[in-house]
């Protein structure tokens, strides 16, 4: 199982990534280099989401079928979001 030490280390890493995102946003990179800054923020957000789902939601220790079910829900939510965004424009 996961120890308190590992949870603390994961928390520190997530906090560091969130701080990096704030620094990218507040340092003015979004105005001067929009696409690279957006790519950095999206990559950090994706890594944070995977770590949170894997450890804090315990998907790492569940059977693969539960993880596949969660991915199916994620893709369905993304499809609905893209469909809604397309219908608004």
C-alpha cells in the first residue's frame, strides 16, 4: 500500500507543478509566447491529473477494467465538451 511518506512526496510534487503553472501565467509568457506557454500548462495539467487519479483516487491499485471504465467516461466527457463547443460557435 501507499505510505504517508509517498503521499507527502506526491503532494510536494503536485504543489511544485502548480507553482510552475502560476509562474508561467504570471511571468507574462502567455502574452509573448502564447503557444509554448499553453503547451507547458497543458502538459503540467495532464501530468497532475494522472498523478491525482493514480494515487489519490487509487486507480493505480484497482483492476485494469476499472481504469478502462474511467477512461471511457473521460472520453465521453471530452466528446460532449467538444460537441458543445462546436454548437456554440
